[in-house]
C-alpha cells in the first residue's frame, strides 16, 4: 500500500519538469492526463507508470480538501480504471485519494515483487554510449517501483541511489571520473547529484563543441577512434603520447567491454535462477500450509 511518507521521496524522482505542459495550468491546478488502463495504451494516453508518477506528485502539490483531490483523480480516469475506483467506493465508503492510487496500483501496476525489483535495480548498469543523466533516469524508474512496493526505506533513497550509480557506472565514464574526483564519493541528495552531473555533462559538451566533436558519453568509444592530432587536455581521457601505448590502451578497452557484456549475460541468468527459486519457495510454503490444515 502507498503511504503518505512515500509522497515526498517519490517526488524527488521526478526528473522531468512538466510545468510547461498545457494541461498543467487549468483552473489554477495541474490536471492529470487521461488514463483508462486499456492495453495497448491508446493514443493520447499515458502508461500507468507515467500516469501514477504525475498523480503522486500532483497529490503532494494540491492544497485542497480530500474530497477535491478524489474528484480530480476520478476526472482523469475512464474505462477499466474508472471501474476499479468505482468498485472500491462500493466496498469502502471512507476512501481517500491514496486509496484510489492504491487500488489502481494493484490492478494496473507492475506485478514483480519488491525483492525482484530491487534485484533488477541493483543489477542495472550503464550502457556504452549512454549519458550519465540517461542512466540515472533508467535507475529512477525502477527505484520508483521499488518505493511503491515498499522494497526500501524512503529515508534512505538518496544513499541507495548514490551507491548504485557508483557501482553501475562504467569505470571510465568521463562524468563519473570527474564526479569521483570532485565530490570524493560522498553521498549526495538527489538535487545535489543531478546538479553536479548536469554541470559535468555541460562542461564536456562545451569542450567538445569548441572542437566540432560530437558529444560522447563514454571514453571507450572515443578512445577507440582517437588520433595523434587530438589534444588530451580538451577531453577527460588519459594523456597518451606514444602510438604503442595507445594501441595497448585500446586493446584494454575492448577487453573491458567484452568482460562487461559477459557480466550482463551472467546477471540475467542469475535473475532467472532467483525467480525460479522464489517460485519453489512459494510452492513449499503452500505445501506446508496444506499439511498444517490437514493436521
């Protein structure tokens, strides 16, 4: 169940600023996008994950009575989603706006358990060529679902995020190298972290822009295409002056990439195994319960 304490924590996960959206200002408050729960998602609607993120943030911002909050949520629902809330009201007369989101989460939310989502989060790694901000957005989408399933303490969300970023980022990502040096690996809250990362990405873009180079996210791809004419002070890559050393360095990067690919495959196999074990444990629990009933 979604508790009030999750609202503030999940609000920190909202990277995109949606205040410029046309539907944001309407009669003085943010109006939610339409959601029906139909699959595939109809044109003009959002997925449940996207819709509920907006709903929880709006619920925290709306300074109105509980009745008005419930009305604003129901105004955005139609089809199966509207029926789910209507059935809830028939069985529970004193529903709150959070109750509406809870029942929608149960009906339309992801079916993975908190442990599975947390495992997925802890084994999500930065891809080659992926900017740090893009990697952080992928992590936050999973972390948001973990919070909904109460898979982690909302008060520790900043530590959980920082720990996974340091663990999952590619070791030679230029932004991560600067982040480690600049901040000394200290734990940052979300606002501090996104500020530092965006500043480093902007600095990298500015430096490469002066050279007419395309902005890159990983030094692996850049180093493989390096040339003798490049100025090492204009990039985050280590200075390499001898051709033989450059070739050796390139081979190291290729080997590192192959190791990372093999690691991803092993992690996927491990995930499948863990899910199988969870199913076996559930079956054992059911058997023990049946035996207890028989006795």
